[in-house]
């Protein structure tokens, strides 16, 4: 099984989920747990940092779709950052840039929450 792990760090009132490794059907539950934990704690301003993510499958993409409506209903958002070209191309192919804001740097994504 491919290696995958996540970590969450707080940057003010924004929570950053850092992804590492391969996000697919086998590893997606770890990311689902992160989103569930944040929502249960009323943390709706979320940045997902893809800097160390090597691969994402359609199951991984599905995790984002499963939670975005709930988060936006609670006046929050999921912003994406630091994608490799390979990962971005998968998101782009499926039209995700129309649904999600994607930034070059984590700092830029975090700062965008302050502009709301």
C-alpha cells in the first residue's frame, strides 16, 4: 500500500492540512478524518497544502467534494495550495479550479481568508 499521511497545523483561525504521499481510495479515509475532525470543532477555514503530495486519484478528489458544501454553508472554505503540475493537471482536468481557489503559496491562501 502506498504511503500517505496528513498533519494539521493552526495558523490563527485557519487550519492547514498538510498532505504527504499518495492519496487514493485506500488512503482517503485519513483525509476524511481530518475534515470530520475540523468540522466537529467548528473549524471551517481550511487550507490544504499539497506540497508533499505525489499522487491523487479520483477517490482523493471525491473527499474534497464530500465536505465543501458543509464547510461553505458554515461560512468557511477549502483553499488549495502548493500543487505540483502533475497534481494540478488532475484537478484542472475535472474542472476543480472553477470550484476551488488554488494558490501558489500557503501564506497567500491563508491571507485570502482575511480578505473575506
